[in-house]
């Protein structure tokens, strides 16, 4: 969300955009490619800083600078909430000049409407539920997605929805819930993978030129050309040097363009 806000500010005409966050670069809840794109567009990212005060210019009401303290430790609790400690001493402070400040924070559900219901909310703002069946303390009420797992992804929310749907069907019909998909669990030792098995890297989707996307709200990713789409389609999307095709698992591998029987 913070990166989106920073990129939006740049597109609205800001000459210079700085983004400060509590996390280190490795801890930032953003895809590496998204961070890279933001930096390519000129956004300067400052890690491990916690804002303390917004200070105005002398004799004015508008903000002129922001005072920060450096973050010492950062941890994520089971409820999805961040907790942190700050550094002490003279070197712990940091001040940044600013003409305008945009605060971008994560969203949390508002449980006020549940206060008079049978759905119990734990201290700290989390719905009490059974993680196996996704049922709440109120019969017939199920939960899934961000409301019980903050800081999740869209894909995880969709998966949780499917899980909840299976249990809702069981609740309504009395039939046993259909089992969910299981992940294959196997490993292949690297030294056993034949040298002829070479990984074919993913094609990069063409993007708008950097100068264009800095001042435009047009879609950044332009999509594949017909040739690029065909070549990407030929690549085995599951290929992680797993060696499935070489170890009699009957998987089609487009790297070798044949089925290993």
C-alpha cells in the first residue's frame, strides 16, 4: 500500500518522493519486482524508520519535516500485527525534510457490528474460529480471508474462500466435506539432476518506458507480443529444476519437449 501511494504521488506531479517504512528491505511486505519498479521510477525508500513527529515550518501550519527514530527490532505476531522496539541514543534519530506527507497504513476490519452477535472476538481484535473448519462461535457463521488472516495475499484469500465453501456445503447438506487439494511433497537431490536439464527462464513482460510511466496512469505492463506469448507458453511453468521429467513421474516437460515414461 505504501509503495502504491508513493507511485501515485509521483504520477500526480511530485518532484521528489521518499518512502519510509518500519521494515528492512527483506522484511517489506511487497514483491521484490514491485520495490525494484518503484526505485526505477525514482522513489527513494528509507528502511527501518518509525515516524515520531510532524513539524511545521517556522510561523506556518504546513508540514516542513518529519522526525523519525530508527527501528531496533521488528516482529510479526500470530494475529498479523507488527510490534517493534526503537534504538536509543543520539544516532537513533533521523529527520527528513518534507513538503507534504501521505500516511499509508494497512487496513483492519471493524468488528463493532459483532458486539451484539454470538460471534466472539478475542482481545486484540481477532475473530475466534476453528482453523480446521473455519466455523465461528455462532452456528452457521464461517470466516475466511483477510478478516482472520491480516497481511495475506489475494491468492490466499481465494484459497480460504474455497475451504470455507466446502465446510458450508457440509454444514447445509450434512455430507462430508470434499477434501481440498494436497501439495505434492518430494525432493530431488541436485547432484542427481542430469546436466542436459537446463532451466528456461521466464520471459519478461514488456513495460511502458520509464519516462512515460512516471507521469502516467496507463497500465505499466503492455502484455506479450504473439511471439513472446508462444515462447512463454512452451516453457514448463512448474520447472524449478525438480527433475520430475527425468525421474519417471510421467510429467510433460517442455524443456525437453517429450514425455518421459
